[in-house]
């Protein structure tokens, strides 16, 4: 049975073995990694000029160094994304007033493309660290953060909202405070889905890496040392060999952090599965097995869990002599109405500012044209999400129900999700030009190429948490075929699917800037849509029309999430309860 989180459980469950030769065999590897990461971190803070930061060599001998710099940025952004997700989900899921602001705000943030805010965001970072590479590094990390944080926050928020009521009731009976309930129940319950979304976030960081590391704003061309800049230079030079070397370096990096980071975490998180019987198969990790048999690592984890157990006891609820139900405070409905009125006034003020901006700066004709382009992109997004769902939901359920296969395809799926769409440009341009195809149709698949994996990863996470006893019960009842999918699988993975579909939809809007405006050498293909409009306005530096395009995109995403995805989200919550 899923237990309330006990940090000492891990230390107690470690095999009682003495030191072995693997302790000393892997110790040099750990020290080497620490030294290399420390060297890369020091390199990020040395003084620079724009010319120095833009010198990227296509010699493959530099690829290990570029790979190190890129992975450092991505893990730094992942750490900030995790902190953001913990704070966002805890507040939005527990406070209805905050949820009314935070969830729509997250819809806006995930729809704002990197190219849209890059021109505005990079200047403050550079000004914060003048003459130092750290300012540009912070801008790149911030750009990667915006491609990682949103799906992690949505996943954790959705998991907290769908915690089984019997477990929530147990926390009330044991009089756990909100702080204790989050760390002992809600976060462990959400851990499997959160880890799969962290993997997707790393892949999403790779997908937008070129835009994050190769920065072109206001006539400045800054390329930070990294795989993204290497790919950008290789595309400019039309160097197919360099692109092949970059793909190999990406695959190497993904395999390394899959084996050394995500695979052990997934195997460790298997103990948080919500079921009464033990699963027939579980995630395995050679590194976690070594950690559990290591003498000195066991001592380290014992001390770590002792330190972590102290904060888990903070903000405890004192017993006041009443029952758990009687201690629940009722919220004054007057304050809820005041809050709603304040939100309404804020929306009216925002609408007034938008109307003023349109009337004085861009004009109503241009606005109507941009809205029409937004409808075209909306049609592409919905069709592509529907097609991706038909393809990947059955595959993801099959993988999630078979952990032995999910471990085999895990790294492959991460690599496919991380594959930058820019590397598809040569094939796409050649096919469209040589076959005289319509860019409006055949550039569209590029929008979902990197975002369809949100659906795959979330559904795999949802299917992997289906209780084993539920699967056994369906087999005993003789459920087969479509009836089994309708009664067991689809209801079980529905909340996870909605999370994946929402983030895939928002990511597709973001990717439209890259997919609707494709350049390879001197050949440029343009599809009608909101993404190509923002890309063209960014190149000419028309900030008013950039703001118009981003504003229209945010409005489309908010309306789509509010009147379509949000309804499905509420349905998922009702079904899970």
C-alpha cells in the first residue's frame, strides 16, 4: 500500500552489506565529474566581449567542452524549474483565489515564445553583469528555464489535485499541517509523473537550445559555447558533417544523464506507486543498486535523511481537543466576492490598455490580419494534437504497463524529444522545393515534432502508476479489447493525458515560430500563420508588432485552455475522485 512518506525508509531498506570494490572503482569517476563541472562553472564567469562569445569552431574536438557547457546550463535551469514547480503547484492547488490567477498566468507563460521575450529579457541580464559572460549565461539559462518549467508545474499541480480522497482523509486524521501533507503525501504521490516530466523538460531544453545559446537581438549576434550555438553555426555553413557530429554529441549527453540521473530516480520512485500489491516488474538501475550496496554511500544517505527529517516536522498542527473535521475553518464568502471583483477590474483594465495600444500603435486592420493568422495556427495545433494523440496514447499505455520495455525506450524517447527541429530543415526544404509542395501543409508537422513527446511521457507516467491489483481485477473479470480500454486504461491515464495535451498544445504554439518560417542557406519557406508573423517582425525589429503577435497568441492559448482543456481537466478531477 502507498505509504505516507518516511525519509528513513530508504536508509532502512538499503542492503546491509560491507564495502565492495565498486566503491573504489566509481569514486574516481565521481571526482572527475565534480572537477569537470567545477571547471565549466568557472568558465561561465570570466570577462568577455561580443566577438569572443561568438567564436564557435566546427572542429569536433571542441564538442566535449560545448556539451559540458550545455549540460551545465540545462541542469541549472532544471533546478530552478523544480523550485518554481514546487512553489506553484503547492499554492495553486491549495488556494482557490490564487488558482484563479496562477493557472491562467501559466497558460500565458507557456505560450510566450523564446524569440518573443528574448529581445526584452537579455538586456537586463547583460546590464546586471556588465562586461562578464555571466550575464549572457543567465539569459541563456532563463531561456532554457522557460522551455522546462511549465510542464513540470502543470504535472505537479494536476497530481496534487487528484490525490485519492482516502489518503487526504488520512492526513487530516493524523493532523498533518499543509507543509507536512505536501512533503509526506502530495509530493511522493506526484513523484513518478514529475520525474517523467523532468525528463521531458530536459528534452524540451534541447529542442529550443539553438534559440537559447545563439542569441541575435538588436543587431548583436552572441553565440555562447555550447551544442546549440554549434548547431546554429553548422546550419549557417550548411555543414552536414558538423550537424552529424552535433547529433552524436547530443546522444552521448542524453545517454549519460539518463543512466546517471534519471534512471536511478525512476527506480527509486517506484516505491511511491499507489497500490496494495507489489508490481510484477519495476524500474531497475545499476547505479541505484550500487548505491544501495555501497558502505560509504549508505552512511552518507543516513546522515542526509536525518537532516531532511527535521524540516518535515516544521509547522505542525497542535491538538486543540476537537476532531479533524471540526478544526477545518470556513472561508468567509465576502472575501471571495471581493477577490472576484478585483480580478474582474484587473481584466477590464488590461482590455482597456490593449484597445488603446491597438488603436494608437498598430491599427485595427493589422490586428484583424493577425487574428486571422492566429486562427490558421489554431487549426494546425488542434489537428496535430489530435493526430499525435491517436498515435502515441496506445503506444504510451503499452510502454507504461511494461516497465522492462520502458527502460529500453526511455533514452530513445528522450533523444527523439530532444532532437532540435532545426536539424530537420535540410530534408524539409529539399522535399518541399523538389516536389513543389505547399509550405502551408508540409511545414505543419514541424510544429508537433518536438511537442508530441509531452503526450508520450505523461501517458507513460500515468500508465505506469495504474495499480497492479486493478489490472489483475480487469483480467479476472475477462475484460478485453475496447471494453478494457474504455473501463480501465483510458480513465486511469486521462488526467495524465490532459496534462500532456495542455503542455503539448502550448508548446506547439511556441514551436510555430520555428516551424512556419524555415530557412536553410539562402532558401526560405514561409507558411501563413501567427508563428511566421512573429518571426518576421522579430527579424526586422518591429517591437510593436512583436507585442501584437505575442498578445494575440496568449489570448488564443488562454481561451483554448479556459473553454476546452480546462473543462477536460475538471472532468479528469471528477473521474479520479
